[in-house]
């Protein structure tokens, strides 16, 4: 199982505001959930292979993205 956290990043400082949290069974489901939640983001940033490689290397996947003029931080991590 994997947990997903999507937070908005403030333009004027280090403030992070949680937007969405969820759990899924696989990396592919995690990628689909992120792209469903942020449809304007570049899908090339969230391939299943890139997410799995990051999880294997550093135990999570973190990416800051821009969608509809807003900045977001996306984290996908295995549930322990």
C-alpha cells in the first residue's frame, strides 16, 4: 500500500497547506490518483517507473509541480 499527500505551497513563504491525502494499493494507482487530482500537471513527471525508482532509492517520491498557476508538493510513499 502507498500513501499520497498533495499540499499547496504558498508563494510568499515556506507555508505548506495540505490539500489531499489518500491511500492506494499500487504505484500505478498512486500515479492515476495524482493525475486525477491535478489534471493540469505534466504527466511525464509522474510515471510509474520514476515513482517506483524513487521509492526504492530513498523510500518515497517527492515532486513540486505547478498546475493551474498554483504550486503543489506531491509525496507518494509506501505505508510501513
